[in-house]
């Protein structure tokens, strides 16, 4: 009989607030922050400091976990999230549902940006390409090729008609999205360009790189002709007519530079939503905040600068005539330079390295802006910016460790989970993943929850044993236990104490004791009852469940087994080529398993110390092995990010569980074996539950072989089945979609459906012919086609596919099948909800097979019928949508008029008063400035007069 096993699957992951691979972003309301958490996106409520929703992609393949690499919020509830495999998912942040998945990039998505309307967005990737996507149509419009290295950032200009992209190839490119060509290439940066942004009014564009300065450009279409010329002159550019004719396609004109305060490279530059602030984040702990002055202020500052310059030259002995000329110039030429427009306001200094930041779209009343920062220690910080200072208003850090998780331990009843890291011990509820307690501690390497008690024991890197009171979340006592790092801790089966092993070559036995902490209070303490000196560092320890044997792993790659009662030597297990990192003994005491840095697991018999099997288990060091209680099934973890489930009797790999994004350091298995918890260098803890779903060993082996085969096909499919149109010249567009195995299988299913439909048509024709000759039984419906007619069956097959994949699905269709497809469209177009799909299919088929269609006589009747039908149907749909939009607009106006009707007159009057006050204030300022100017001029004239006298 074939043996069946029960499957383990990932139930939850917790402990990550924000990961390093992606940026953070506020949503459109400003109440929530979207933070990347490895493969998920957490939506954090800023005021409450809790994660309200989590956006988790449903993985089609087991064991494949993809990191979030980019996030972009639109003006609505739509959020675009880019992943490491090049896919982009559009989420509804309110509902927490995935609207669609877009596949086009071959490398990780590194930049995402919506246009102002939110109707489309652009994405940049490590594959050097930029793709423009249609949000409404859920499809890729075209691919822009030209950059020679990874695209780092991008921004829309001119109401989404142009796109500026930055890259590691040190160039900026300006693309015309209507002609789909590169219209300007900007050089000048000496290193990779890391970020680019434009202010809301699209006056200035700023770029940041590893250069010491920020570079600014004037956006030409939004500047008057004279202003462009004067700016060009200010930057030493020849502004003659020839120059302007020569560069009429230029969109960005160099405006100037500003020296940065720090030497770290620029990680990101962003304007605030109001456009009054510019933040420049360095690849360190600082963010420089610049104030963007308005045109009046900038001109005033420019005048002052020119007058100071004139004074300086006059003091240096400039003659009177020249000085007066300079004064006249100060009055007439007032073209602001970059320092006149951008003024350094303040510098934000965080406690740890900043990963990314985001401006809140809503500006508070009593401050300039609110900033959210994600730090590299797995926390979020919020700052309020005021005119002269910044204030940290909130921090979200309770729900995760500041560094990697080094040990996890479960309580006897599996209701509590204790984890340790560089500076903290946290207590969790393993079923919900919520953090219950946080206690400051040393660098915890191993840990243990005391049975039938409320205490935890932590072994630290400094050799100290820390006793933690879980109930009060306090550290009760520090016990100086060892002279080196405590590498492992193991409970004694009778629950009277535990054993610790250390780098100081000692194995120590400890006993629990209770001491009085006050009149009535009692607290736990431990005392050393026995110790055993070894000849090398001891890295791991395990005690057999019958408390008969103790096994210790030494740095010399051997495992020594002793009797617990007398500490006499029993066995030596040698065979590993590198040090053994972990040991465990089965519940019946028959087997001992060891895992080593040599990537192997060895299964030994504890009776004679013979090696039953040596298995090459992981692609990197094995960091932990544990038996499931009362069985010979076991789990192993490794630095290759995988958890593996084994049968130690058959020496077979049962399951591979993938999900972690970095090395797995530790894990704990529940007493009943119904779940396990793993802790990793990626700061996450994941819970894996045993399900009721059985599986068979042979089936799993076949599945693993299929996945391996598919992964090899994925890369081959790109080259073998990629269309010639994709290989485009530099600086122009190509197809936005990429060919995948799923797309090819979808094309096969459509071809198969067309064949089945053709056979069914022939069957019906034969039946009709027989019916004319005499009486025949009724035609039985086709079970394969689910009893549908040929037209309905083909329509159902095509409707299953995603609309954004249709272009690539229909490309492999032969011309004969394309004709069959067109013949069904007349009947499909009569269904109102399918008009859009029919139009899209017809357009794709016409574009692909245009030359053959126009030269094939049989195709002409079909095309002429479609021309008449589709034009009418599209016009009908357009009229319906227009009518509905007009009705909605009318309703909106009615609701608006009702809501503010009582206050409308007051609002109008208030606006009028404010505008009058602003005009009076401006007039006073102008008068005051003019008086000061006249006084200065008079003083200058008097001074020169006395000098001449």
C-alpha cells in the first residue's frame, strides 16, 4: 500500500513592518501608509499605529515567494505594486483585493509612477525597459527601449504626454508618448542618476545622483519665451535664434545646481504635493528639506544678491559710472538662479539609515508638511516639518524586531512564542501573529520557555543567561553563565532544569530554583549543578527524551554522546566535513540526526552510532533539524531560505517549503507537530500549519520535476517564441507584453477550442442532412463542449483569458484559425457586454494578419460585415457611456448645490475679502521696497558726491 502524508502549508507571516527592497507611499487620503513587507504590502493606520489590511499576492507556484520592489499610489484607491519577477499587480487599497496582474518586464520593477488623472502609469525595470500601462484597459500600451542600464526613476510631464526617465547609465531621456520616441537625451551627470521629480506646476525638474550637487532643469513648455532665453544666458548658453531653432525639440533646459550638505549619494528626491517643499533623501541617515520660493520671493532674493554684488564691486574701487550701471542692471535684470528659488530649510537626521520616505498628501494646519520614513531597522517614523524645526510625532516598531530573528521557542501548551534578536526579546501569540510583550535584552542566540511557568531563559552572545518574566515583561536576573557565546540550550526532559553549551568549551547543567523577591513575591532563579569540560567549542546540544544520553557537537566536526547520569563517554559520531550546527534525538531514542555546514544531514542509530544515511539536504549550511514528536518525520532549515520535511525511515524528501527571503536561523516545532514557526534574517517569522490534505511521495517528485522543467522553459520561451517586432531599434517602442508559458498554453487552448467548434459544426451539418432524408433521433449535445453551441464555446474559452494577455495569446494563431475566429464575431457583437472584447480581438487579428487578409478574397465578406456592425455597436456603447456620465455629472452638481447652499454667499464674500487683503498687502510691500531702494540710491549718490568734493 502506498503511504500518504499530510501536507504543511504557510499559514501566516509576521514580524516585518517594512522591508528594504521597496519604497513606502501614503495613500490618497493621507491616513494610511503603504509599507512593503517582503512579498506583502502592509497598510498601516498612521494615528492608531496598527496594520489595518495586508495585500498578499496569491502564489500560483508553491515555494516561490517574490519581494515587493516598488509601490505607487494613485489619486483614487488604486495602488500599483511591482515585484521582483517583473510582474505588476493593481490593488484596491480600500477593499484589499487584487484587480489585475500585468506581466511585461523580465527583471525586477524598480520604478512606478501614475499620471495625474490616474488613467495610466509607467514602470521601469532592471531589464532597462520602460513600459506604459493602461489602467482602465488593464493592458500594456508599448515598451520604450533606449537605456543601457537599470531604470531608477521616472516622471510624467505635460499632462501625461511626455515621460522623463532616469537610469544608472548616467543619462536622462525625455520620451514623447504620442509618437513613442525619445526626443531628448540629457547628459552631464558623472555617476548613476538615482532619482528624478518635477514640481506640481511642472516648472522645475530635479535630479539626484552620487554627484555632490543636485541638478535642476527648467521645463520649457511651461516657461515664457523670454524667460527661457534669460535662463539660458544665466547658465552660459548661447540664446541666439540659431540656438533656439537648433534645439526646438528640447523639453528640459539646464537651470543650475545646488551643493548638497552630505557626501552620501542621493537615494530619492520628491516635491511635496503643494510644491512648496523639496526633500532630498541621502543613502544614509539624513534628508535635506529645501523650501521652494514663489516667483515674487525669488526675484526679490535675486535683486538683493545683485545689489550685494554691486556693493562689493564698488568697495573694491569700481569707478562711479560703472557702479551706477550695475545699479541699473540690478533693477532691470532680475532672473532668479537656483539658489534664489531653492533655499535649504532644515535637515532631518534619523537614528538609523533611511530606506525611503513619502510626503503626506494632506498638509496639517500648523505645519509645512508631514513625512513618513522607513528605516533599515524594520520601523516607520513620522515627522512634522515646521518653519525652523522638525519633530518626530510617531514611531511604528512594536510589531517587529530591529534586526534578524536569532532564536524562537514555543511554550509547552503552544500558546506563546518567544523570539530573540540583537537587542530585544519579544513574546508573540503564534496563532494570530500579534506581539504581546517586548523586553530589552542582550544579543540572544538561543532561548527556552520554562515549562508550567511564566518565565523565559535567554542565552546571549556575551555568555550571560537572562531570566525573563513574561507576565510583567521585565528582565528578572542576569546570570554570568559562560566565558563565551552560549550557542545552544536544551531542556532536561523531567522539567527540572536545562543544559547550556558555549564557545568556552563547557557544557553546564542548570537547575530551576525559586527565591523570595519580597514578603510574598517569589521569582525564578537558576543554579549550576554540574559542568563538563570539552576540548573544543561546543556548538549544539540535545538530550534524549528518556534522559539517558546527551549529545554535543564540537567545532572539530564531531558529535560526542555521553551518559547523562555519570557523564561518561558513550559514542563518537564522525563523518561531517565541517562543524555540526544542530542535533536532535527522536522521541523513542532510536535515531539521532545532525545537520552541518557541509550542507549534509546525517541520520545515525543511537544504539551503535552507525550512520544510516547521509543526505545532501540544502544548498547552503544546515542551521536546524528537529523531529516531529512521536514520529520519525523531521524538519530541517538552511541558509538557502528553505524548510524541508523528511521521512527519516525512508530517507526521502517529502516537502520543500519556500517563503523566506533570507537565511533561516531558527525554528520551533509544536508538541503535537501540527505547526512549526521559523525565524529568519529577513526579520520575519512564518507559521507553517499541517493541513488535512494528503499527498503521495511519487506525486510530489513528479511535481518537483515539472517545476524544474517549467523554470527552464520560461527563459527559453522568451527567445523561441518572442515576436520579431519586439526587437526594436534604440529609443523607440516595442510590445509591452512578455511571452510566458501561461500565454503559450492559453494560445493552445484557443486553437483547440476552434478545432472542436469546427468538428461540432460538421456534426450539426451532417445531422441536418440526414434529417432531410428521413426521421432521425434528436442530436445529443456535445459533452466536451459542455452542451454549448460552437460560437458560445469559443467565446467562453477566449473570455477566460485576461484582456491584457490577448495580444500575445492571439499572436501564435495561424491565419486559417484567425479567419475562423473572425467569422464568429458577427454573432458575438450582438451581446452588449462583449462589444469591447470583440473590438479588441478584431483589432489584434487585423494588425497581425493585415497583408494576408487584404489579399484573400474569402476574408472580404467577413471584414465588410464587421466594419458595418462594429462601427454601429461602438457608437451605441459610446452614446450610452456619454449619457451615463452626463447624468452622473448632473447628480454631482445637484448634490453640491444642496450641500453648501446656506453658506455659498458667505463663502463668496470671504474669498472677496481675502483677495482684497492680499492686494493691499502686496501694494504695501511694493511701496516699502521702493522707498528702501530710493534711500539706498540717495545714500550712494551723496557718498559719491562727497568723494568727488
